[in-house]
């Protein structure tokens, strides 16, 4: 088991080989619907500007939020939508989580008292509180009202994902279709998609992902049994907010099978809620 992933604190970045790191951030999926009878065209710039102003000012006071941390895009075929259907969507990233880290104040020894589990609970409570404050708010843009809905991506909710795979394997254990009933199974494989191939390539040799480099990078998360890399050619077929901006042919997908469930578990926890970044 990777000791580093097992003791990783919830707001800490996790360094990886080849100048990569997993940076903690909050990602929220946004959906905008009309809150009045207006049929005015959606102004994406105004919608983004109004939301940024709301987020940066009290009571939320996310003053370090960058313009690039929020994207808003109008949905196509608005004329064919029902009145209650969303007219725009967006993604919000909150990257500065330093205010959640204990021990930042002079003489504060809270960091020494809190365990990673307690810090994770504190982060989860703050995240839930933020979602509750944002979900359902109305934005008034020059007399046109929009209502915003907010949700956490399924891939960013580790607790929910863990419960889903535990429930799945528990049901398989007692399924009559299972030829080896009463033999408990647990997951061991992670699929990472939409990552730039050049980040896993051998420097100055190729732009294609290298098995050796990729193996070295993911070995930091745990002991690997098998690893497979291929081009992510399905990105263009699945156009949604989770892979917006990704270009098919320049990205790859990586299957990583770990030797133990514990390594899989800790790797999933390290990847969940973090973005892969390159120095």
C-alpha cells in the first residue's frame, strides 16, 4: 500500500513523477433555467459576470476565484425546449481551499489535533453547505430572471462511489448468476480518461503516451498489477460538461489494475476531487 495516499490530507496536493501533481479543488456542475416568462436570448457573458460577482462578494466571499474558474455556455436548440428545461450550463471550480487547512494562523495547533478523517469531514460539511447556498438561487440580468441548479459530479463524490461499488459487489455475492457464489469480490481497476497523451510521453522522444512513464506515474498511487493505454477516441461521441474542451486524438485513457484492494481504494480517494496538473 502507498503510505502517502493512505495518509493524504483532504486539501493537500499529491505530487506525482514527471512534473505532475493531483491538485485538490471543488468542481460543481451548474444548470440555468428561466425563472420568468421571458424569451430573451441567453447572454453567456452577462450570466457569468453576475455569478462571479455573487460568488466573490459576501456572504460567500470567494475572492480568489479566477474568471477562468467559471465557464458558462448556452445550450443549443433553445426553441425546441420546454419552458422548465435548462437554457445554459456551466462548470465552477473552487481551487483555493487554503482556508480549510488547519494551522494556518500563528500559534494555531489545530493541525496537530485533527486527523485526516476529521479534516475530510470538515471539507465535506463545507462543500455541502456551499452547494446548499448556491442551489436554487435566482440571478437577475437586466430584468430577466434565471434560476441556477447545482450538483457535485458523481466522479467527485468518493463516499457515494465507494457505497455504489460496495453495494454492487454485495449484490453479486448473492446473485444466482454468480458461478462462484459466496466468494467475495472487490474492485481493483481504475479507468482514467481525457488526459493529455503528451503528459505521459517520453520527453523529446514522442508525443504518444509511454507505458513506462505511465507506469512510473501511477505507481506512486499503489502497486500495479497490469496497465493499459489507448487513444481516447470516444470523446467526440460523448459531448457533455464533464469532457468539455477535450479534443479527441490528443488525449488517452489509462486502465490501471492494482495488486490489492487497499491500493485501489487509496488511489481512488487520491484521484477523487483532484485535477491532474502539469508543472
